[in-house]
């Protein structure tokens, strides 16, 4: 196992990267988490003895890449250069002769990259060769990298122009010459958690990330898994070109690449950069190296973009590898874009089933985030205005106009932000904060109705604020309930309700019980008809029948309030008493004059009770029945005539009382309705 990378110190001390997950690691774990960590530690300790990386106290450089034994990873013997075309064939214009070698622009443990000019085309190229005395393993490594890059023709992958054999038999790789800055260098000056950071600068880095995703997605379409994606392996050109570099530990998922490229299914040792590794990369012998491994590495790159630090850290290689194996969920600063945080967390999920299924899905999620930037920018402006609004609301002298103006502007901005991005949690939170602030403002002004309406817009409002509003509203609602109850009581006792319907009922009774007695009286005086007790029973039955029919026909009017229901019940009681009196008189064979006297007394009592209990205006009915009683006694031969006149006066007075509002107003018994 080899560690390779530039001699740049890897700053791994926990206090060097001040992120939220550092604090969370220092917190006490609960019992269940402690048990799980203990199990993972025991499993990793057993695994560590098989990795052949170094002791537990071994340190590692910042960008060091673990490179496995190449021959073993290829699953066969080391590959030679015999099959490569010679670059300096005698008697021909060789490619090597066409190259004017320049200065060295980079070198590693075994390879050298030099600048060269291709004379025939007049262009600068980069050539990669091996140092003198390098092992056959290094030859195989260079060939493998050339084959990989040659198979991946993509704008974000460095093009390979030629691969051949030099005179001494060593391989020579001719590539496009690229210049620029390594992405990790640019990120050193980028502070994602800085409150006043440039939103555009953040977006530029995300667009670089998307181009890296494009390169990885293309590689996956060719069955290639990179395994070492990190900002240090990304070059940014002076005109915005983005290149994903260092395909030295990439593997293939294609069986047809056996013998030329290592197969993902046969990887048995860790490879890649421990600070970014996915858990399955620590123990690849499980056969879990898939395209979703690169999804994790892209998520780790996104994590560094958010925190300026790789996800796995520690003081030794053992600690870093254990962090990768443990893969605990990271905790991010609250001021970071929460949508992007969720994307990073999902991409770096320990369980592959919880990650994005493809790089395309991850790329689309980040692309959506960029589209949501305008919504996020509006929310950022709202937060600035909310600071000003809080100061105004807290002031002793409330300035209603500016508060309402700022509130309207903030509400409009939040609504626009949510319209362009309905799932914008920050906009939802800002709108909630604004609404609660305005609730407090309305309470301060004493407009509790406005405060309660605003509070209805808030989901799960603070208990203290809710209690403050509800306490006052309860007193208001209590007064309103009392007023409503008084109105209901007034309605129930209102005799004007359905008064005309009652008047029509008594008009019918007046006509019938005036005409019938007068007719019987005339016929009796002429000797044509002499009514007996049976006639008296018949008239009482007809009276009861008339009351029942009238109540049935007008039932929808008489049910409107309690006063009408009581009057109808009183009529039923009177009709029942009248019928009982006539039946008893018939049974006792009373004289008809005596029977009619009983009836007058009964109706007088009914009218008096109705005047006392129901409507004092009915006193006239009782009065007329009392008035008719002496006339009936003084004129025994004309008692039917007296009865008819008495019914007309008594029942007619009731009819006029309920059908003549102007008469009632004139009598001063009810105030005139101003409407």
C-alpha cells in the first residue's frame, strides 16, 4: 500500500476546523449511540489489521491518496509496454522527434510531467513519463491512467493525444496542456459561513461542482468509478474550464476491461483519500464499490464547500479511517443554506440505499438549489428588514405607518419567495417570524381582533403568546356570548314574531264563532231550531278542530320562538277545557243557558291568564267576556245573540291586536321600529 500526494500538511487537529460537527463529537453520546460506536470500534480494530496501511499512530499528508498494489488490483500480471507503438521509428517522422521538451511542471513519487511543444501543430502539450529506475508497477499505473483517460472523451476530462513507447521502453503519455488553479486553492479563501459572503461566489463554486458531476456522470456511463474525487483533483482554467484529474485509482465495472483496468468487483484494499472516503471504501472487500461510492465522494466535496474541511478528520490515519468507517451524520452551522445541507447529508448517507441513486440525481438537486437562489436572496433581504422592524415594534412610541409599510414589504417578499420555491424553509420561517412580530405589535396597540386573525396564520404559535391573546379574547367572547344570549332571549319573548299569522288564526275563529251563534239565535227566535246539549258538544269539538287545523297550517310560523309556542299551547288548553265543560254539561243534562254562562266564564279566565302570562294586550278579550256575562243573565231568551256579539268583541280584539301594528303603536304598548 502506497501513500502519494504533494507535501502539504494535513491539518487534522480538531481545533483547526471549527465546524458544528466538531462540537457534536465532543458531546456525551447517549447509551444507544455509545453501544453502536463500541461495536464499530471493535469491528474496525479487527479490519485495521488486514489493511496493511501502517500503525495506529501513523500520520498522513493532507491530500495523500492511498494507492493499492497495482498488479494485485489488476487481477493478473503487470502490464508491459511491448504492445505500445514506438514513438521514434527509424526512417519516419516520429512523434517523439516532433516534441520539443520544455520545463518540468509537476512531479510525484514516480512520475514527471513536462511541458512540450508539438511542432507540427504548433501547440503546447503536456507529457507524462516515469522517473528513471521506476518499478514495473509504476509502468502499469501510468498505462492504466492513460487507458482510462483515453476512454473518457469529455470536456471536463483532460484529453489524451497519444500513448507510446520511448526508445528505452518506458511509456510516454501526451496530453492536452492545461493551466489554471487547483480548486482547493480557491476554496482556501472562500468562507461559506460568513454572514456577508458573496452569494455569486458561492454560486460559482457550485457551478464548478456541477461540471465535476458532469465528468463523473459521463465516466459512470462508461462503467468507470473515479474513487478519488476531491477539490484538490479539480483544475479550474483561466476561462472557466473545469477538469477532473487523477484517475489513478479509478476502477471499471465492465468485465471487458479485465487485464487492462482493475475491476470494482475484485477490489480488496482501500484506495482513495481517507479524508473523503465512503464507509465501503475502507473495507472494499465487501464488494460495495459502485457508482454510489462516487456519489458519496461528491457529497464529501460539497461538505468541504460548506465547511472548508473534509468530512473525515483525526490526528492519525487510524482516526481518519475510523471516521470514514463510522460515517456519523454531520452537523452544520444554522446559517448555512439548509437545502444544500440536506443535499450533502443525503449524498453522504452511510447506507447506500439512502443516498442519491445516481450522480445525475445529485446534480439535479444542486441545480435546483441554484434555481432557488433568487428565492433565498429575497429571504436574506427580509431578514435584514426584520431587524429594523423589531426595533420599531420594541420602541416606546409606536410608529404605525413605517411598521405597517415594512411589514407589507416583508410579507410580499416572503410570498414571492415561496411562489418561486414553495419548499423554501427559510421563507416559511421568515414569514412566521414576521407574523409573530406583527401579532405582538397589534397586541401592543390593543387591537386583539387583528392579533387573533394574524395568529390564525401561524402553525404551532408560542404558548405564551397564544395565552396572552386568548385571555383577552375570552373576555371579549364572554361579553359577546352574553349579548348573543340576551338577543336570543329577546327574540324568544318577542310577540311581534309571527304576529300576523296568529292574527289570521284568530280572524277565522272570530268569523266562525260570531256567525254561528248569531245564526242559531235568529233561528231559535223564529222557532225553527232549538239547540240542545249535543249542539254544545258539537261546537266545542269544532272549536278544538279549528285550533288544531290552524296550528298545523301555521306551524312554521308558530315554531319561530317560545312566545308563539306558548300561545298555541294555551289555545290547546282552552280548547280542551271548553270541550271538557261541554261534555260534562251534556252528561249532566244542563240547561244551554247555564252551559253558555260556563263558557263565558271559562273564556274570561283564559283571556285574563293569557294577559298576565303571555301578552297583556289580551286583557281586552277577558274584559269583553266578563262584560257579556250580565247581558246573558238579563236576556235569557237572547243568550245566543249575546254570545255571538261577545265572541265578536273578544276574539276581534285579539285579531286587531296582532294584525294592526299602528293600533298597537297608538296605544303606546310598543315603541315604533325606526326602520
